[in-house]
């Protein structure tokens, strides 16, 4: 079992004390790493390698019924939180604007009279109440953090707005403390700053919701119901949670396939683009695998469920993407280490700012404005948020294209590649040899030649034999009985067909039996240069013809390779095949460097060799035979992984078998890394320009200070900008499509 | 007056450095298997937990804070630079990064840890907690 998250719905949990019993039971199950019981929602979530069925059984033993459920949502709570943020923003904003206008108007209560003072004191108290309402959560958080020796963004806002309010209150009570021209109150600044911060949080929350839309899209792909065939033959519509392994399910055209399984009756074409990213529907027949959430296009069929619930391919993809979304690329480490020291440093800068202006003889109001602006404009959030938010969008985007990137590090490396080593078989070629040409001598026709060959080859295990048999079946030829079948290792086979001795094999076999193939030798050479393997057939000592077999090159390979080259990557093809065949394939797709006749176990050494030249090397292979090379490479791409999405050795898993997926993966990782860099750059620049400007570095030039309210707006905008920029990635389109 | 104000300012800076960087949060000594950590009002409480080594540890996070920042808890990838990862390789990667549900306890089993200091933070490093294994 894989490590993953499971969510169970608890059916008959009626009291809070049941929770304790359930928890005690769960603690005894060894393969659960973490769990949570939500009594209010009657749900149980756990993470670990334990089988959910084991957990369900264990709960049953103590008297509780549980079943697997869909992802839970706490939408209501979310709505209430957002509504509160809106109220906080509006109330603080409205009072702030009223006070701002009052301060600018001729009716401003003068601080020189006791009535005026009293009015300001009353306004100050009202402001305090509104500040508490709109920013109470911020102050409480700042205080708690302070007591724990931590400083956060809340600390900055608290000190900034708190100082403004306190200063204004002191001025209102004792205006005589400062010179007449400095007698100004700043209640409106505190309020408007809080309004901006709440507005920023509100917008950020909304924008954040969008970043995970790709994964929500995947979750929503899941079918809700299925038509189960009961043992008595009746058909019943059931919820997919009720399906068990072994259930027989009917699928009509246009319907979504409920779970993973194997077709047992009928055939159809199925749209698997939601999983593989490949738009062409796939033909499926008896015995073929089908996957939950893919869409049945044309035929109607029955299938037997082989994987349900959290074991289905889609569920595993979702888990993989969710885990990947929580990782960070190494580039984010700098931002992380900076943000740990950021806040106290900003407070120190604010104190220094105040001291400098004080020593230069500026008024207390001026000093307050400068120090407050420094505190308010600084935005540690934008720094910390820069990478994670883009990673969430980028990983989701790639999943939409059937590309699963293991973690942030793989994402970063994939964007920095110098060279890609491509395995030939299965990556550039389809990996399944096919008959591409049949040449028959005058004595026999092509169909008969193929029929004889297939009748013999049906007894052979050789992959080339398989190609011949498949071809004969496609042509609907009847395979006949042969006698005295014998396989001659390294040469071919021989048997008696219709009382005639038939030899099928390579040129060595023919020569060993003194059969002349001179006439075809030239053709054979030509075939080799086309990466085709000739198989000769002789009947009673006479050459009857030749069947050429090749592992066909994938249709999109040429274009994908051109695109990779255009990205400035050096491409190397690696294969265990003969040099000649390898060269032929490489030439056809446009690869210049070929490493042929390499044993699978030596592929990793070839990767190492390239890495020794300080190159960042990717290896593309099937993830099974090429596992050591994939693991050795800086980025291992497993191609055509199908539903086996959790390939350990791969950093990037392509569910589809199209080589275009590599181009797409690199393009997405480049776009994501570009986005992260923009975010990080923006956040660093924002802070390193914003803080000095707020401190008044431009004062000698322009004769004015930054208004703290503008600082508040800038602060709110900065983290919102980071999230919005990450959201831009959602619109990223793969530029070139397959030809 | 000028000297006094400057002295106060410098003293304030010294206090900031001392309070936020040099002084440690109040340590809670835990001997229970499950240690409850509340995520509320911008902090983890307790923020510094001391536990004996070779004792299996489970942290029970209770998130009562709706702010997006508190949503994730992550343990630093490089737990303790000197000691290396606290888990054996066979136990899997230690890259813990969990989304905490609201108002619902979430348990993270850490198993036995090697002596060292292990920090856990929110994504933006605003929430900071420390697990001291002795």
C-alpha cells in the first residue's frame, strides 16, 4: 500500500465520547501516521500506508460503521470568514474616510480649544472601538507572537497602527506637548491601513482559491454513480463509494467510467485525455484496462472493477499532485531564510528612522509618520508566498496535461536542463515491433507467405514473432497447425508446414542451410538503414520471401525533438540496439548523438559521464528497465507510465506515452520558474525600495514623506500581486500541439 | 534630552534583538505520547516543546485560526543540519507538510527522533514552533 490520505464518513457516531473510542482504536493500527476525527462533520481522515478496509473493519469491531467518502469541504465556514472580512473592511474604511475628510475640511475641531480636544478624544475612543473590531484578530495574534518571542506581519501592523492611535490620543489630551504646527492627529491612518489590510486579505483569499482550481477540477472528474450488474443479472444504479473490487459494471456511450477495471465484454473508444493529456480517443477491447473518470465514447461494454476508492489511478494522481504542491523549489530557500529575520529587522529600521529624523530636528508628527510608514509598507508575506503559490498553480497545470512532477526541486531542475538522454525503445519508438513490409518471391503470394510465417511463429516467444502473428490476425488469416517446431537460438525457427520444411530467421540461419539470399542482400542493407529488421522465409531449401519488421517511430517524435532542440537542449539517444539501427532511427527523428549497444545497467553510467561535465542531465525512459538511469539523472522522466503513476525513480511522470509530454513538462516548469522568479524579484524589490522610501530617503529631494495610508495600500497590494501573478500561470497554454 | 531619546532608541533596538532573536520561548516539557499544539492567533502554543529522545512523539495540531497562513504546518526539510534526518531512510522522506483542518485535531506521528532542534513553521515562516529533543 502507498502512503496516502484517506477520508472516511462515519455513519453511526452519535456522541463525542465515541470519538475517544475511535481514536483509541486508531492508535493501535500501526500503519496510520496521522489521523483526525471530526465529530461535527462525522468524518475521519487518516494518512498512512494502512488499508482503509482494515481501518473500516477495526472500527466495525468496536461498533462503528465507516465508508470512504469524497473530499470534504468547509465552504460554509469559509463564507462566514469572508463575510466578516468584508464587514471589517467596510466599517474601518468608512470611518477612516470620514475622519480623513474631516481632517481636510474647515470644520476640523481645533486642538487649541477644550471642546475641540474633547471631540477628538471622543473620536479617538470610537476609533479604538472600530480598530478593535476590524483589527482585533491582528492585535491578538501580534501579542501572542510577542509573548512567544516571535515577530510577524501582525506585529508590524500592530506597532504601526497602535503607535498612530496612541500618538493621536496623547496629542488630543495634551496638545501642548508638541509645537502648534505639529498638532495633528492620525486616527484616520490607523483605520484606513486596517481597511486596506483586510481588503488585501479578502482578495488574496479569493485569488488563492483559484490557484488550486486544477486539483479541484481533477477531484470533480470523478463519476458519482455506476450501473452495477448484480449476480442475478439485474442492473442497479449505485454510488461509486459502494463499488467493490470484482463488481461488474455496465458503461453506455457518453458515460463516465466509474472506477478502474478490465473490459470483460464489448469494445469501445475511450477518451482518456483527462488522465493522459492526449486528445486522441483510445480503442479498448476485451481484456483491456479502463480507468475511472475517463469517458466512454462509442460502444457499450461491461467491465470488472479492479481498483476502487483511493486506489484508482485518478485518486493516486490527485494525492501525488497535492503532495507535490506542498513542496518548494530550492530557489525559495533564500526567501525563507530572509523571512525568518525580516520582521525584527524592520522594527529596528523603524526605530533607527525615528532616531535619525529626531536627531535632525524634525517634529514628532513627522517622525511618527516616517516610522509608521516603514512598519506598514514592509511585507514579509509576499516573500514567503512567492514560491509556494506559483508551485501550486504550476503543478496543477502540469497535471492537467498528464504530467506529474514529484516536487519543487524536480520542477526547478527541469527548467534548467542542458541535455536530455532519450531511450530509443518506447520513448522515440512505440516499443512494439510491427510488420512494415512483406516481399514474396514469384512462387508465392504475400498472404500465403504471412500465413505460413505466422503459423510457425505462433509457437515462438520472440517479440518479432509476436509482430508477425499480430499482422496475420489483423489480416484475418487462419493460423494452421505445424509439426516438429524447433527454435534455433540466435538464428530463428524451423517446422514442417503442409509437409514442407519451413525455415524462418535471419541471414545466419539461411546461410547455415545453404540458402542463397544474394539477391536480397542489397535490399537488406537498405532495410537496415531504415531501422528495419529483415526476417527470411525458406520453403524446402528455397528462399520464398522476406518480412521486414520495425519498431515504428512515434508520430509526434520528430516535431517534439525539433522543439527540444529549439530550446537549446543537446539530445542524445541511448539504446541497446545495434549501431546501424540506432543511427537510422536517430537520423529519422533528427538526433545527432547516438550511444548504441548499451546494456540497461550501463545507462546510468552514461548519465553520470554527462553529469561529470557539469551538465544538468535529464533521462527519459520507461521507468522500469531504465530505473537506475532515471534515478541517476538530475531529472528522470518516466514516459508512458499509464496508471502506474507512482514510479519511484522518476522525478517527472508522463502518464501518456507521447514524447510531446517532455516538451510540455519543460515548458510548464520553465513558465512556473519564471513566475516564481518574478514573484521573488518583485517581493525583494518591493521591500528594498519601499522601506527606504517610507523611511523618508526621498524627503531631501521631494520635500514630502510617504503617506502611511498609501504604505498600507501598497502592502496590501504587494501580496495580492504575488497571488495574482501566480494565477496568470493558469492561463499558460502549451504553444505547439502535436502534428 | 537628545541623549536620553537616543539612548532609549538604542536600548529599544537592543531589546528587540534580545527578545526576538536571543531569548527563547517558554519551554513546555512533554512526557506524554501525544503533544497538543494549538494553532491560534498567529502562534503555535506551546511554541517550544522539549521532549526526551527515543520516545515516540505525536503532535496533535488543533487549528483554530482561519487565516490562510495557518493552513499548513511544515517541518524544515533539513531537520537538524548536524544530526541529519531524524528518520531512518526506510521510514520514508521527512518532508512533512500538512494542511491543517479547521477546529479539528490533526495528528502527526513523528516517531522517535534523534536529539536536536526541529523547527516547524507555517508556509511564510510567521508561525514558528520548535521541538527540542534531548
